[in-house]
C-alpha cells in the first residue's frame, strides 16, 4: 500500500451533516498547518446544503462558521470519489449498507477508508467498520475508525479536542493521525478497533438514559451513577468481543461517554431529555434536526449483548422505554430492582 501520509492530497467525505463537515474542516486546517495542498470533497444529498458548503458555510449545522476554501461539495458520488486517496464515511449508521451498495464500485481501489459513525447495524449487529468491509471488500487493515469526544460544534469552533484513530494496521493509524492533526485537534492512535467502536456505540445508549434522568429532573448523583455503571457494562461487552479494557478507560470509552452524557450539544442526551419530559419516540424524531443514533442502535446493542452473554441492565431498560414496555416513571425501578452484586460485576 502507498504511503498514505505523503499521498493524502485528495479526500472524499460522505455526509454533509455537522460531523462530516466539521471533519472536512479539520482535514483542511491540518493540511494548511502542515503546508500541504489538499482537496476535500464532501458528498451530500441535499442540494441546498451542498450549495451552502460551496459558499464556505454549512448554516444548517454549523451556523456562521467559515469553511476553508479547500472544501467543496457535490451531490454526485462519482465526482466526490474520483481520485480519492482517503474515503471518510459520516452518514447515518442505518443507511450505510444501502448507500455503500450503490457506491462500492466507485471507491478507488487503493484508498484508505475511515468511519466516523457510531452505530450498530440493526438486524446484523455489525459495527460500521464490519459493514464497510463486508459490502466494499476493502481489506480490514485499510479501514480505520475515529472515535472519542467528538462534539462537532466545539471542534468546528476550534476548541481543543483529543480523539482516537483506531486501525488494525498501526502504521496506517499513525499516518492518518498525522494527516488529521490540526492546531486544535489531536488524534491518538490504537489498534483496538473493536474497543473504539463499541465505546462509541454504547455511549449513545447510556446518554439516552442520562438524558431521561435530566428530563425527569433527577440530580447529579443519579447521572453519575448511570454514567459509571454505563461504562461498566460497555466495558463488559467490549471485552467479550475481544477489546482491550484499557481502551474503554481512555478517550474512545470514558472520554466519549462523559462528553455525550454531559453536553447539551449531544443529540442522544437531547433525545433522552425529551423522552424524560414525556415525548414519544416519534415526537422526539420530529423535534430533532439530526438523528440520535442511540435510538436506532439500542436494540442491536441489546441483541448483541444477549448473544455473547453480557449483562447490560441500562441498555435493557432503555430499549424497554423505547419499545414502550417500560414507562418513563418505571425506569428507576427497572434499574434498581436487581440482585445485589459487587461493583466489579
């Protein structure tokens, strides 16, 4: 494989939402800080958003933040992918497979691929890197994932942020990290793709529960308890799937969990708060402009945990709420009325 760091002058990003656009900005700012000329093409389906990006804004998602001139946008996937040396996916998790089926023949043969998505596919329980490998045939060592505390608006405002790029090929992870390092964005590297992805997936479910607690007017003790026990069940699942437990104590685990559960910018926390205030799942979806991945992924997380024999009581309770089997006012009882266990269990 080519030297990715030296060769990344052309990037395709699929997803013109807040995170896809923000990461395009990170890559452009990183290139400028390194004295590299880099073309970044963003694909999206909404012509108005595409036109806005080509005018150096994405007002719908990032307000008045100016985008670098290196970023252009298109609704044509072939145009976006032409000559791309790095292909980045930032589309809703549950739409990835169907879109990849249409795009896979266009993906350049030697391109590296990076996933920004934090979801588990419903029906297959596959992580996004697994969906990419299965549909496109891109070898696993060429697929990386970016995880960690990634609140897009803060990064777009150039607020200092650290994240993790995980890839089975350690050298590729390092090259992608160097290519993504901007003055305000510091990616660390890991070879633990499973741990990085599971941390990013399950934290959305835990954030829904914390949001519900906020919506019900519960205090900080309650939320700290949910976050801590949520990390415990996330770690149990990740380790059962082969992850290194240390990954879940780092940026892709604890770091991402804290940011998503605590921030008002978090879509999943916001969705949980609305649920806690009495809105239905349908009403929450209608109220929000962006998808809360935890709502879609929670049943898949629960199914995966059951399949590998991992106890995840918070996830079970959240799925019960989403399915209407547990009322919001019954969530506390569902979580606390369990057999006594040691904290390590």
